[in-house]
C-alpha cells in the first residue's frame, strides 16, 4: 500500500493491486525518504484561461521563448541545424509547441536507436563532441521552454472540450528528483508494459495511475494538444520515477469511453483498447482514508510524508 500523510494529521491510504508490479514498485521506492514527494498539478487541463493573459505576461513568455531559441542555436553550433524556421517571438500556436517538443524527444529516440531517421535536421549526427548527457542538457532547453509556454498557447478544440465537459480532477504526487539522469527509475519489461493497455479493465473509483514521466506524450496529452498519438514518442509508460496520481471517481474512465475521445482515436486508426491509455497501480482505500476524498481535492493541504509499504 501507499500511505500519504498531511501536516494536519489526515491520511490517504492507497491499496495497490495484488500483482508482481506492485511488489516491484514497493521494493524500488520503499526506501525513499518520507519527504521525497511534493504535490503537483491537479488537472490535465490547468491554466486554460491563461491564453487571454498572454499580453500581460509578455516578458515571461519572451523569456521562455528565448530559451527555446537558445536550445535550437546550441544544436546548430554542434552541427545539428533544424530544418524548420521558427518566428522570433512565440506565435501562441499549440502546433508550434508540438513540433518543438518532438525536436527534443526525437533526439533521445535517435540516440537509443528507436528511430533511425531524424526528420527535423538534414544532416543529423550523434557525433557532437560531447557526452549525450551534456548534449541532452542543451536540447532540454527546448523541452523546458515548451512546457513553460503551454499555458499561453491558444487552446485547441480538444483542450476546450476537456475543460467544458471533463475537468478530470486529480491529485498528483511527484518525486523531487529534477534531473533525468539522477532520478530513481523503475523500468518495466515487455510484459509489464502491457499494463498500459488494461486501464479500462479496472472497475474501481478513485483509481491511482502512474504519472506521465515518459519521453514524449501519453494519449491523453496527445488528445489535449491535438497531436498524433501514433508517432514514435507518443507512448505508454516504459518506466516510472515513482510519481503517481489519484483520479477522482470514474471521471477518467468516463472520458476515455466518451464518443468524443473514441472518434478522435478512430481518426488515427486507433481505439480505446489499442492506445496505451494509463498504467493503473491501485485505488484509494476509502474505509482507511481519514476523510471523504473530496476533502483532499477541495483543500490546500501540506504534504508531510509519503510511504510505500
């Protein structure tokens, strides 16, 4: 199980599914310090109204865009010039961010051999005169900039649909590891990876799923961003850093089985059973949790500890 304690004495108890994966996760994360977690975003669709404040926040937006341009310039200096021209200022287009994010993710996929062609550079090379970790830190400026600008991009129709019909409330518990190369990763083998496709087989409320600590995007993020879920970096979870989220009621299940999401998946030749929707690990034990779960969703509480056991 996972025990989550707050400063005011209240607790949430998560019952893990009885599986070898649960035992593996507990073994991997039971030795983390009690204060190794912080509470992250509460919604997949947060900050949807920030687009309207884009002019008031121009200085911050310009700064994040400059970091993206810095990353692109760094790639060019090392011989990997990108063959797409980007504007000097952010154009508030989600599709621009989709392409930039893929420029970042494809560098990792090319390095690992998961893709054999890098379509965003005419003469892409791994031989850049430094370690991949050093190279990654340069390209990661693009990734960080993209995520910092997402709130100000003009919402896609899908994002607006989510906001109006499926807010998808969640409580997200994130590990405090900030460097990709320093995180404590728990990797899944090919059989365990199949769990990404079994989400809808769990008929439980307040289901707990692994956070999208993945290279690329999950199907849900692809939907939100009106991106193509069949591309190489739109995947399920091959590994986790121990971060996870509590999803309220059956909101997430109801969204995935909605006609709107089904039609979006079909547009790409997929179904809700062929996409790696989520990696479920358990559910909230209501009887052992000290208050109704809505209390934890509706109050700004301070996390005291989180223990896998």
